[in-house]
């Protein structure tokens, strides 16, 4: 049981390049989330999904797209990277139910855009 | 997401001392979660609370779900150097799919 995994762990992009971050969970959770965390700041929600085939915008969705084609995977895409997207990205999955609502985080992807 | 009020913002304590921190919200919560985040790592769940008044322990950590359902407390007893990190609370309000997060408490333990 690996929990929530993220690939890659580190990435450096040039402005304008594109990339996809992969999040995978093996806990059969319906809900998945993508956050970004900037130095000295809290987690900000980018996009989330409440089930396979669904996505919704969070607090800071601009410049990002997501897809949830399979229940266990949640992909975050940057079509044209900008320096302002330099950040640490965390994925999380959520088990939901009375007495069991919990969110588990992945180890993060550190992205630098030059 | 929306931030919860967490205090204190930072703490510098001697090894062996006890630590207390709390989170407050303007909304009623059904769940309170406490996490620890080490530098360069993802947040790790410490304790989950699901009932008003609930008191739950995890080793030297004890957390309580406030009876008003608008606050929660985390205590660490007999702190040790590996307790160093950022602690934050989180929870989903009654409605919506998003989580709210505390502003974080940075803990430094002086040996």
C-alpha cells in the first residue's frame, strides 16, 4: 500500500514549456486534489475531482489543466509554464464518510520555471 | 483554500517542554485533522477528530475537537528534537468539497 505517490519529484522547465505531473493513489478514494505551496505560505487549491471523469476549479486554477480518466490517477498539466508557477505541488486524496473523512498527501513535486 | 486561524504562529521551546496550539474557525466543522510537515516533505496526518468533545491521542500527541465545533487543540508532551516542523490543522466545513487549512505553527525544539 503506497498511499499517494507523485512523479516526478523534481523538474526544471523553461518558460513556455509544458509538462504533466502525475498523482496516483491506491486507496480507492473518490476525491483527489492538487495544491501548490509557495515559501512561507499555506496550501492553495488548484483543481480537484470528486470522482472519475470529473474535475472542478479551486482557488488558483489559471494556467493549469487537470484530468481524471482513471479513479486512481489525477494529472496536472501546465500548457505554457511561467516563472510564477515555480512552486511545490502536492496531490492529496480523500476518504469521505461519517467518522472517516481524511485527506492524505503525496510527497510533492518541486517545480522550477526559469 | 480558506485559512483557519491558528496560534501561535511559531514556538521556540526547550527539549522536554510541553507544547499547545489551537485552531479556530468561523464555520462549524464535522472533522478536524492535524498534520505535521517537515521541510521538503509532504504533510503527514497526525490525528483525525470526528466528534465534538472528542479527545484522541497518538503517542505524545493529544488533540481535542472543541465542543462548539469551531475549534480544535493539539498538545505535544515532553517535546524532543524530532518534533521540529510545521504543524497545521485542516478540515472540511459542513458544505462543499474543499478543505480549509490553518496558517501553521512552526515549532523549534532547543536541545
